[in-house]
């Protein structure tokens, strides 16, 4: 996935870039569909993981990494 820098004040462009990035990350494998999400949280209240399931079958996990200042560093899909 390539990252795209969008200036702070260009909200519409930023929302489109976020949607585009998440659409690829959140796409289920071919022939599968997401029927359930589960979430885990860090002690500070930030999101740690999102797991996507089709029934009881785990399709993928998104793991979130955070910088010390609380900004999002990375989202990894496994």
C-alpha cells in the first residue's frame, strides 16, 4: 500500500485518501464476506486490533501501532 500525504486543510481529499486506503485493507478474501468484527483496545483506550470473521472463520486481523504522541504509526494486516 502506498501512502499519500494530504495537507491538513483539504478535508475532502483526506477523507477520500483514508477511504481508499481502508477499502484495500478491509477487503475480504475472494469468495468470502465479513459477517462480524471483534475489537481489542490498549490500556490508554486506543484501538489495538480489529478482527474480521465470516461466521467463526477468522479472515484477517488489523493491528494498529501508535507513536508516543498518540498519532497512528501503522496498520498491519495479517
